[in-house]
C-alpha cells in the first residue's frame, strides 16, 4: 500500500465511494464521492496529536471487531495509507454538543477542518478492476456454535487478538485477563453446511492451522483442531499441516454437528469423532470458530452499479471460469480477489496481477475488437417500449431521443450478439447483422439446393 500511495502515476482516493458509472469500455465515466474526514490530507503529517488529545474515548474499534477501543478521531487501522486520521462525526463531542475542538487546538499544522463536506470527482477511465473482497460469515446467526459466550471468538477476532498491533498487543488472553490452557479450533463454520453455505471457503483449514501454530508458539496451550476434511491444497500447505501435528496439536475429525455450551466456568465442545464413531466432549478455555467467507453485503448493489453479474452464492461472476477468469460479461471491467469467490492471499495476488495485465493490455492496444455479429435496431420501427433494454445482459442498449420520441439504440462496442433483444422485440425492429429473416431464408434455400452427398 505504501508503494501504491507513493507511485507518481497512481492517484489514491481513500475514504471514497463510487456513486455512478456510465459509458463503456475505453470511455467509462465514474463519479466518486469523497467523504469528509474533517482533516486536511495535504496539511496533516500523521503526528497523532489529535488522536492523543481527543477526550471522546471508549468507542468500539471496528478494525479490532469491538475487542479494542478508539477515540472519535482515529486512524481506521494500523499502517493506513495515507496516514491521515478520520473524525467520526457520530461520536465527536464538538458535533454532538457544539464545544470541544481539542483536536483543532492541538494540531500543529491546523489540519482539522470541521467545515469539510462531501466532494465529488468524476474520473474518465478506459478500464476498471473491482477488488472489493468479502465479508466474514455473520456467526451471530448460528446458534449451536456458542458465539456470544465469553471466549468464543470468530477467526477474524482471533486474528486481531494475536496481532501485535491488536487490542492485547498480541497476547492471547481470556476475558478475565488470564492465559488459556486449552483452545478448540472448529473448522467449517458456515461453509459446506446446507444450513448456511454449501461451498468451501478454502482458507479456513489453513488459517486454523496457522492459529494452532501461533498458539503453540506464544502460549503453549493445548490445541484441538476439530475439523471435517483437511483441505491443505496449496504449495507447502500439506507440509505445514504435518508440522502443526508434530508441534502437538490434537486433530479430531468431526461429523456434521458440533455444539458449544458453557459448563462449570469452561466451554464444552461436543462432537462425534468419525474415526472412532464415539462422541467426544472437550472442556476448553477458548473456542475459535473457523468462520467462512461470504459475499459482501453490498455485492449485489456494486454489481448493478458496474453492470456485471453475481453467481448463485452472490460472488461476482467471471466471463469464463477457465478461459476468462478475471474478465466479466462487461468489456473493460475486470475482477480480482475474494469478490469473485473465496481465496487466500497468494491466489488473490495472482489474480490481481492477471487483472492488471488484462486491463493494461486493452489500454496498450488502444482499440477494441467488435463482435462480428451485433444487434441493430431500426429506429423508425422501434415503438420505444424499452423491453429490450431491461433484457440485455450486457447493458448494451440505451434509450435515446429521436425527433421528439424515445427509441432504443444498440451500442456496438458492448453488444455481444446474443440475440435476446431480437427475440423479444414485439415491433420486429431489432435484427442481428447477418441474421435477418431474408438472409436466414436465403441460407436455408442455399443449403437445400446443395447436392446431396
Ligand atoms: C480469519 C481469516 C484469516 C485469514 N488468514 C489468511 C492467511 O493467513 N493467509 C492467507 O493467504 N489468507 C488468509 N485469509 C484470506 C484473506 O483474508 C483473503 O485472501 C484476502 O483478504 C482477499 O483479499 P481481497 O483484496 O480480495 O479482499 P479484502 O481483503 O476483503 O479487501 C477488499 C477491500 O476492498 C474494500 N472495499 C469493499 N467494497 C468497496 C467499495 N464499494 N468501495 C471501495 N472499497 C471497497 C474493503 O474495504 C477492503 O479494504 C484469511 C481470511 C480470514 C477470514
């Protein structure tokens, strides 16, 4: 991120959101809303004085998933680029009660600006890459895994707990501040489970093994890996699995159901060990849930905004799973990372590189090849019903005004010649080039006149 922030040909718009997208490959126009952070980015040096002096404290830190606290003016996460704080208007004493302004008084650069408003910038771009990522499964919807009980954490919560910049400075501690002596890590929470998501989230086995390794390294606690199938599919991953076994983690291959309850001040994990066929009960101090990856809650809205599709699970769809894995149905829009489906960081980075290369390739060539067979709408015959516009899977038809009436017009740069509009047009105004009725009859006649072999 630091290199991106410093690159002379990259303009980084942080704390911003895309509001509108129009145009097509080579000619996109993107309207971006820059949200007010109430800090002037060009004046702020990131010294942290404002954060230190801010009296509004004890606000749950979103990045630490509520395990730690933050001030009203804060850096959203450690090593943020740019290193400029943001003021949370909802918790700021000045915005609430009209007095305070401590951050402004102590800022040595006069960078605090309470008057900042939303700003809109319009970008003209040739290609777009979407890399909007995923959401962790909302485990509060799952009853039997014990989430909500003290010391039952999701995978991401544990990531923050064991991170050196996290709320405990990297120490694995229970709610009462003591170190756990035993931890159970439950795999496949919300993945490969008919009740939640049937797909495999692909990263949970490996991050669960990573947790076991880190726990062993930092606490010496007994670790139980309660798994279903071990999916150590990547380079060096199987070897890492063996290493964690050798470090002393105990592996229990469980059946479908697993239950976590509280008993005598401990957590009780009940599952069936499918190797022995017996029910096991583990009394542990901490439970980590290997929560899966789900599409972002706004994935559908983002897909509609950019005119791309989502699959049945809700992740963005690629044009072809093998031959066009970073392209989308809309020319010039590419996808990379977990927005396309669950994947780990190496796969995300590889896909991001491929998406960047594909986007650059288009820019470098400077031209796009049109489909040989595209649709054409006879504007004199068009009734302006707009049915074709709603049906076009490529957003290739626009509604334009012609001599005071509205008609549909095909953008040939976007049309893929699927023929949906031709089939749907009640007025018979839409045809496919090379495939009008006269041409098809001529082809049939020609075929029938050919000598029989
Ligand atoms: C508990 C846990 C532990 C893991 N541990 C590992 C590990 O050890 N090793 C490993 O390889 N993988 C690990 N993973 C997987 C890893 O998190 C993903 O592979 C990786 O985060 C995917 O990167 P991404 O950039 O596609 O998505 P994300 O990391 O989700 O990043 C997407 C970014 O896009 C931003 N964004 C979203 N929508 C918008 C929008 N509309 N406008 C602007 N910005 C937007 C988001 O704020 C976010 O910053 C783990 C996953 C979990 C759940």
